[in-house]
C-alpha cells in the first residue's frame, strides 16, 4: 500500500468514524497550501472551517506560540497569569464590549452563552426558576454537545442522542414574524448565526439582523450572535453583524481566535450580563491559559489593523463575481455568501457535494461538502488572487467535465 493508503487504513481501524474525511493525508502546510505524505501539494479552500483565517504556519502566530511555550503554558484559573488581563482587555476592545469569559472550543462557548442567558434571565430579568426559553433558528449549527444538538434540526447531529435538553424554541431562519410570535415573557435570549455556515453559507434577508436587534431590545431579550465561523475577518468585516450595522448583546467566538494553532473560544458581552457569574459557578481548566492567550493576543493585534478584513472584502468580491458567472449555466444552481466565504449549490445531475469535493481533490484543490449537493469555499484570508483563480479554474474544469 502507498503511504496514503496505509495512514488511512490505520485511522479507519483505530479511530471512531465520527467524520468522513477526504482521502488525503496532510503532512505539512504553509499559507494556503498543504502537502500530503507523498509530496503532493493541495490548495486549501476550506481553512479549517475558518479556524485558519490567517493561513497555515502564520509566522507571527507560530512565533508567539514558541515564545510562550518557553515561559508558561498552563496555570489553571486557580492563579492569575501575565497574559490573561491583556487578552481579556484587547478582545473586549475589539468587540466594543466590556467583559470576556474565555473557553476552549466553539461548542464550549455556546454552552457558556446558554448558561449566561439563563442565569441573566433568572437573576436580572426575573424569569421564574426553570422557565427560561431561548429561541434559535432552524438549520442552525452551534456544535455537537448534548444540549446543543437538542435544538438542532439536522437529523445526523440529533438522532439517537435523546432525551433532549428542554428550554429551546426553533423558528425559521430569516423570519421576523415567526420570531416575534415565539417570544414570551420567559424568553431570555435569541441565539443565531449571522450567516449560517454548516447549512450552506446562508445569508439572511436584508433587514433581518436589525429586526432581531429591535425585537430583542423591545422585549428585554438578549441577542446572542454566534460568530464562531463568520467572525474575525471572514466576511470582510471583523464581525458579520457589522454588515447591517448591528451590535448584539453577546458575541460567541472561536475557531480563528486561536489562529489554527490552539483551540481558543470566548463569550464577550457587557459587565451587566457576564457579571451574573460568581466564583465557582462556571469554569474551565484550560480556558484562558497562557499559551492560548498569547496566540489570541497576536490574532487580535492582526485584526486591529483592518488589513485582513479589507483583503477578505476585496478578494471576496472577486470570488463571488467569478462564482456568479457559473450560476445559471446548468452546473451551478446557486451561490451564496459574503467575503471569502461561499456556498455553491451543484446541480444534482453532476454529482453530490461529496463527489465534487473528491474530483476537486484529484485536481489538487480541497473543499468540503455539506447538505447533499453544496460545497463550501472558505480559503485562508492570506491566499493570493493568483492562487484563488487557480483554484476556481480547477472548479470550472471539474464542473465542465
């Protein structure tokens, strides 16, 4: 067997099959390119679902990690460390908020947001104990913990994991009327993705996010924006909410916050909201550890200049122009997205999203499918226009064949 076949066979034999990866085995990566165990190079148009916004092996992030590795990597939150205050301060400033509660993974941050909203509802809004309701959108993807899949509408994520956690109401994404009708005196929060990534990079109708903001403010309900995939430069703004001039009550962040180096997530909000926590009521041994803070501080510094957001906006316009030319020609049924993020619906006659992803892999381009016939394109923000065009040419080749 080849090195690739050997590695895949071993993985299949000794790891749970909770993923269905493409049959490529990556050994090294730099920028927007990855190299497999047999020396073949591939253009990465997925960027770790936005975790790698700044590319593979970004020198600034690697240097920050190396420097911190030589000093201290973990203290637990039992003690202070010298990177924690700066991390919380700089991230709060980036979000125009006041307080940060750091965690590790995106799902942990969503769970933290749920707990925050419920506690705020009981302690501040005055909802009767055990009656708090959180409204979410259909086709959402916020993670795969037991609580989160309880309000998923994806059978693959939800089936066989009951009994499910109560306290959530699901309404159609983009439907303000349904949202208004679902609100009661016991509603404590609305939790939505400003752009639904896993659902196929679905952008809500114009006016939806401002409508959510207005409704939540009127009804004394928290607006929680899950910007784990959409935030930190991906859409051409620091946050996707900015495209409609909206500031939520709470940001949920992850993925790119760790620069593809370490897992870092956070809930960012006001002191009135995150101030509901007292010592011992929520925590994480690794949340806000020195190594994570060092890398995240460099990520925040890179975003403060605005250059990565500008690059995502400029290259994103080019990406969507080129993909738009493919739509309506029979091979592509629809293109959606914002910035360097696109969902491309392939005509079913040409194959499933998985099959198109496999054909692109043969052309040395890596993407990933979702929901049957859709492929997602989300390259690192550092990709060159020439490399992006090369990848798009390979997509045209696959679709025309």
